[in-house]
C-alpha cells in the first residue's frame, strides 16, 4: 500500500527512504544561517494532540483555536476533513518570530519531525501498522551541512515526538483503516464528516455532545467517566477516537444502553406527533382568520 509522503514544509524534493536503524546527518540551532527559513514556507497538518497542546499553549478553547489559527482541507478524495496551521499571505507560519518558534514547547508533530517525514503503513496481510521514515533535503535548510550524526530513534527522542506518536496512534490507525477500506465504503455523509471533525479536533463541541442527555440515554457509561471527560481534554480526545471507531467503523467498545435505539424512535415519534398537532392547529387558526377577514 502506498500513500503520499507526509512532508511538513512546502517542498519540490523527493524524500529519500530511511531504512530501520538509519542515522541522519543534521543539526538545527539558533545560530544557523537559515534560522526560521523552514517556518516561512510552512504547510503543517495538525493531529488531534497537536491541537490540544497548541490551544493550551495559547490559553484558548479548541473551537477558538480552530477558528483563528487553522484552515480546513480535505485529507482524501472522500472529503475526510483535516486541519492545517494558518499562515500569512506569504505562506509563513504565524507563530514564527525573530527569536524562533513562539510555541516551541508545544510545536506540532510535523515541526518536531522535520527534516524527517514519516507515515504509517500497513501491508495487506500484516496485523500491525509500521512507521516509515524519509529524509527531506531542501536547499534552504543548512542543517544537513552541520557535523552531527544522529540515529532516527534518537532524533525522535530529542524532539520529544514519541509522546505525540503514542497519543495520536489510534487516530492515525483509524486514518489507515479508512484508506485501506478503499472505494467500497464511498463518500461518508456530510453528517459523518462533521462528526469526524468534532471527534478529531474540537474537544469543546465533543464535550457538549458527550455530556448531553441524549448521549447519556444512549450509552451506558459510569458516572466517573462523565466526571473525567468534563475536566480532562486528553481523556475526552481519546474517547472521541473510540467513539469515531464505533460510530463510523462499527468497532464496538462503548456499551450501548438496552433499547436505546427503540427509545429514540419512540421519542422521535412523539416529536413528530407534536409537530403534526401544531401544524394542524396553525392551519385551523389561519382558516379562522381568513373567514373573519372575508366577513369583515
Ligand atoms: S509552529 Fe513553530 S516550528 Fe512549526 S512552523 Fe510554526 S513557527 Fe515553525
Ligand atoms: S536548519 Fe533547517 S530546520 Fe533548522 S532553521 Fe534552518 S531550515 Fe529550519
């Protein structure tokens, strides 16, 4: 199975595959002549955990962060929504300053990995997916001329990217599952795509959804679960991935209440009945008014 390279910064270069255990010759530091050059052509796709870290760094809600600092894009031909960091009109990341990255301790996964590109792949008969790495060499990046060799695994540690990979793993596996399902699944409905966006990126909306009575009436969760997700974004984000897997892929791990579907149909029936009565009443009132108008 193949897919496009995950290249974080705009590039016309074809990346070179890094074999497992490979080392790279690279070092980036403040005194380097190209300092900040990469961030001036940023094309950074965000993962769910990137969004949590960045919105906390900026002390804003996820909804606000998404509105002010990202642009949506379609991750595949079926319109599965992704988000990228918003740039200025010249393509520069809005977080870059003379001093470097203003959100450095919470910078996104793609920025941590650069100049390594990475992606997960799953061979047709394999049970587990595997990480694959690529080296991206761009003329403006002088880090490749620095005299330091480092193993890819050590570079990942140095950039503290392992935690990000670990937390995003299930979500990334979901993307792979969607890709490997191929065209048989077809384009998801707009409601499914909106549901995907909420579960993946917007913990504020997801929290309102999970704490609503309609959710509690459908899913059989302990009180402690609701107490946790009310306070903890990370737990909620991880639950969002489970919810996505269950609702969109039928991978059931969240207990559903008995008769939840039947109850919803009953409730719906009541609503429809009430609506019908209201429409009849309105129609009657209109007719009465028309008669009054005709007689006056
Ligand atoms: S988030 Fe930071 S490291 Fe990433 S592109 Fe923006 S300024 Fe550069
Ligand atoms: S060495 Fe490469 S990654 Fe570091 S600032 Fe320069 S262009 Fe960016």
